[in-house]
């Protein structure tokens, strides 16, 4: 990296726009030698056209002054990281890669960790292209366009469900070995298997965040955006929040059509018919594509399983309506918000204290934790039994119905929905003073031998 010319900030933004507007040949060989090379050349021109179309649609969009690349000229570079910051990054470590891109993490001068995304030269995308066209430089530049598009999109789409772009670095932007590095908020991969073992409340949060993101994408200032490549590996978690990180395959164009037949939306398991509008577009197809993908890759795995019984009917409605695409994203969001409201209300949990009367309350204490207590599933901790509850009555009900449970502790910790965390125990523990905590012990008359 040291030997490359590094251009920063405003200059680069302008140069990169110019280099896009005045296309140059894909590689140093300015003569198209073979069919194959011509094909690659066409592909590069096409991706360049795609990026240009995208940039011009940004220009047309509202608030374009702020959105467009030359925004840097207007002094916004102060808040964004650039090439110089990149030279001070230490502790580079591989975190992941896909077909096209390679991601490392590193530490900035200020000690903050970030993710660095660049083109994966040894990845499938580039190697397959090289095998096919025999032009490494051309193939890399094709992949670079994808990352360039992603950076541009990330600068435009600001939403809690979209990974934050901290900055970017364009190197050699006029040379054939143009390089792009995106500096992103660091996340961790979405592990579906692990998620399946987490409490329902956490899985619901992921689904709700996804729905919020899709609602934003469907109503974005650039029109309705579809994520063509939509799988869990396109997402990461940042502080347990779901964020999309791979958006080079996003499109904001809806298919052109002459008749409804041109608008079929196909998935391996289902095919949907979409209307061809008067204007000759399959209006709504992007929103529908996202929603069905959310259903098949997220909801079916995360939503219904081990949900509170009182919510099951609502969840089944959501599953049915998204699986059949009878809801749009707005209705889906509304349905999710209703589930959340009901969940937060305690789901009409008993207001009368049926179970709590069997417990003695010891305020200002917690119990010394031991490692071998009884377990429940799915618990918030792996060594014991920690569950979220609406109130102490709900905790008492759980404890009374579980023969192993003799006491429970409620502290000040709350889950994201505001529910209390309760820890259930069986063996005798030492009481430890703790002003933020209270212990409920089964009255001796209620302890079964
Ligand atoms: N901000 C991030 N923080 C942590 N890891 C990340 C981040 N962004 C991406 N990754 C990891 O790097 C991998 C590759 O990134 P990305 O999905 O953008 O590349 P890709 O080549 O487009 O992948 P694919 O082949 O899935 O399309 C991701 O699957 C993810 O695990
Ligand atoms: C939704 O419910 C209808 C009627 O019960 C049923 O025919 C259909 O298969 C369901 N769809 C999904 C995706 O579950
Ligand atoms: C969906 O909601 C957004 C605002 O939240 C609104 O602008 C849009 O028109 C709604 N779409 C439909 C199809 O109702
Ligand atoms: C908690 O119990 C363990 C043994 O189970 C003991 O070693 C530890 O000192 C106890 N902690 C307190 C604060 O009493």
C-alpha cells in the first residue's frame, strides 16, 4: 500500500466521478483482442453504466446536494475517515470474505475497531472471471465497481439497519489499478444456528429490525430498493442490532414490462404474479421480493418457534401473510408493532397474585451464584436459568410450576422490550446485600420434599 499513490478527500471524489463519466479501456491493452475480451469489456461498461445510472438517480433524488459524492468538497470529510486514517490502522485481522469482497478488522489511531472491506482478488468472483477472460486487471476493475457502488449506496442509505460507513479510500482513481477500501462499523456474522438457541425475545428483535429495514428500503428517497442477494450472510450484528453490510447487489429499478406476464416473481418454492403498471413497470416487485426473502430466510426460522403462546395466533398470521405475500411491508410492520405492543403489555398476564403469595420477599439482596444449578431453555445464561418476565407474579408462576425451583432473584437488568430479568435457582445460596435486587423464596410450607 505504501507504494501506491494515495489521493484523499475532495480531490478523489471529483476524480472518481470524472473517471466514471469518461470511461477508459478496461486494461492497458487498448485493443480488443478477442471475443472474450470484448465480452469482458462489455461487462465492465455495463457495470460502469449501472453505477452511473445509480449516481444520476441520486442526483434526481431529494437532498441530492448532501447525498452526492462531491459532498466531500463541502467540508464533510471532517466527519468521514479517509486514506490517511487507513495508514494508521494497526492489528489487521481477517474477519470474513465472500465471492467478491474481503473483510479485515483493524484498530484506528483513536483505539476504535473498524471493518475494512476491499476487493477479494483471490475470491471466486475475480478468479472465475480471470479463468474466463484471462484479464486480471479487467476482472479486478469489474469487482471494484461493485465495491464502489456499495460505498456510494452506503453513503446514501442512512438507517439503523444499514451498516454505518465511517469512510472510504480511493487509490489510483485514474489508473487501471484503481482501488477502493470501505471503512465500516465492525460487526459479527449472523450465526443462524446460535440464534435458534436464543430466547424468542432476541429472535423477534432481529425479525423486527429486518422489517424496519425493509420498510425503509421500500420507501427510500431513491425509490423502492430490492436486495437481489438476500441471505443471512449479507447481515451482521452490531451490539445485537441487525445491519445489512453487503448491498452491492441492491437495485432500485423495478422491472420494465408490457404485460403482467413479464412481472412474475420467481423463487425456488413459489411463484408470484405482480401487476404491470400503466407506466410499464412491475411496480411493487422490489418490495415483494424483499419481503418473501425475509419470510423464507428469517421468519420461518426465527419467528414462531418457542414464542409465548399468547402471541402464536398473531405470529401465525404474519407467517401466513408474508409467506403468501398478501401483506405489503407497511402491513407487515404494523403487524410486528402489534405483537411488540402485546408482548410489552404482559400479554394479559394474570393481574391477580396467585403464585406470588407463596413466596417471601427479601429486598436488597441477591443470591451468590453457583455453577451447578438447574437449567432451563432457552435461558439468557448458559449455566443456569435466566428468563425475562413481565413482573414478579409471572416469575413466581414459572418457579411454582418447576419442581426444581426454590427461589428467584429479580435485579435491575431489563431486556430490550423493558421486561425484567429473573434468575431461578434451586440449591441453597448465600444471600449477598445488593440494593438493586430482591430475592423471592418459596415459603417452607410450599417446598415439596
Ligand atoms: N462490517 C462488518 N463487520 C464484520 N464482518 C463483516 C462486515 N462486513 C462484512 N463482514 C463479513 O465479511 C463477509 C464478506 O462480506 P460481503 O458479504 O460484503 O462480501 P461478498 O463478497 O459480497 O459476499 P457474498 O459472496 O456473500 O456476496 C460477510 O459474509 C461477513 O461475514
Ligand atoms: C395461509 O393460510 C391459507 C388458508 O388457511 C393456506 O391455504 C395457505 O397455504 C397458508 N399459507 C402459508 C404460506 O402458510
Ligand atoms: C407505506 O408507509 C409509508 C410511510 O410510512 C408511506 O409513505 C407509503 O405511502 C405507504 N405505502 C403504502 C403502499 O401504503
Ligand atoms: C459464593 O460461593 C462460592 C462457593 O460456591 C464461594 O467460593 C464464594 O466466596 C461465594 N461468594 C460470596 C460473595 O460469598
